[in-house]
């Protein structure tokens, strides 16, 4: 399904029949990504006396499940600055436009002592001359284990704060990454990359130039067959009035005309 687009005065062609889903599904299984010291998600039928909300159990005409999960720790999710502020801000109010020009980049984090860090210099190198609305970071190596890895207590790679500030100053409004956080797992609550990207200087008294419209999406997975380059991003999200929501980012190929 070929579609013509005009983005910031530039004409592109995309094929809407060729989506690349870069989200991770939520499973009631150990085959689910887990972070922040949580147990796996739980998806189980409602029970009431002898009635079980599961057709195969014989007492129900429908499957009727409760789902217990944490959006930050159990799969692909999109969050707004309300994730780190004293006052409540909802990602459902922050994200009101859902299609963006996105750049997919692959980066092998640099070793710094016991850490692996995505650096400002690396981001500058892969984004030279580009000013996308969204950046999708695929870390290397790109093991399929990311689909079900338990990240707790593993000190995963993270983004240095100056790199987050570089993306902010470049005009990137939506940052997507295949890690459980843009910040170090144990950083004494500093959250420097989150703060830099959202331009938050004081989480207790929010500065007027904080970026309410900007989002961070974590725990994505970008398959190897999705090459680095420019895409149309459809950032879909469940309508939770919360600082974060499970989300489904989808990429479509773009050809500049």
C-alpha cells in the first residue's frame, strides 16, 4: 500500500503494508523481559466461587482475564516527564501526535570501567546532518535474548546525560531504546539522562521550559532485518492516565522523492 507523505516540506513514499513492529509482547511466562527486580507478569482468569473465567475450564462462555504487570519493568513502554516529577503528569496527555520521522541507529556502547555507555560522540557520529523527530537506538550486539532477558542486577548499558542533552538540543522529541532505562540501573536516583532529555532541572518545582511533549520508550527490540536509516514511526500506546503506558512502536520504510 504505497502512500505519499510530506514531512517538513520533504516528500516521501512509504509502504503501509510493510510494518516492522519493534515492541515486545507481554507474556505470563519467564519468556518475558523483566527489569527492576520484579517477578514475571501474571495473566489469569477471574474466579468467583466455582466459576472460572476460562472457556477450557467449562464454566464460562468467555475468556475473562485479569492482567497484573508493571509498564516500566515488563515490556515495551512509553513514558513522559511525569515519571520523575513530584506533580502528576500523564503520558496519555503528553503524546497527542502519533506519526514521526524517525532515524534508526545501531550503537555498540563503550566500556567505562564496569559500565557500558552510549556516548555523545557515538550519537553525533550516527546522526551527523540529520534532525529527526524520533531516534530509535539499537544496541550492539543485538542478541535475540533481549526479548526475554531478566535485566535485574545486571547493570545494563545506558545513555550518558550529555548524549541525552545532545538529542534534546537536536530537536529529538521521542527517544526509543532497547534497554530497560536510559539511565544506569543503580545511580542513586540521579536519573541524569531522563532529566537532560526532558529538560527537567527540579523535579519538585518543575521549570517552565520542561519538555512535556517529549517521550522516552524503553525495552523495544529492533530486528536485524530492520536496517539503520530513516523510517516513518507510528508510536501507538494504550490510553492509561499514568506516567507510562505499554506501547507498540511500528516502523514503516521511507523513500525520499
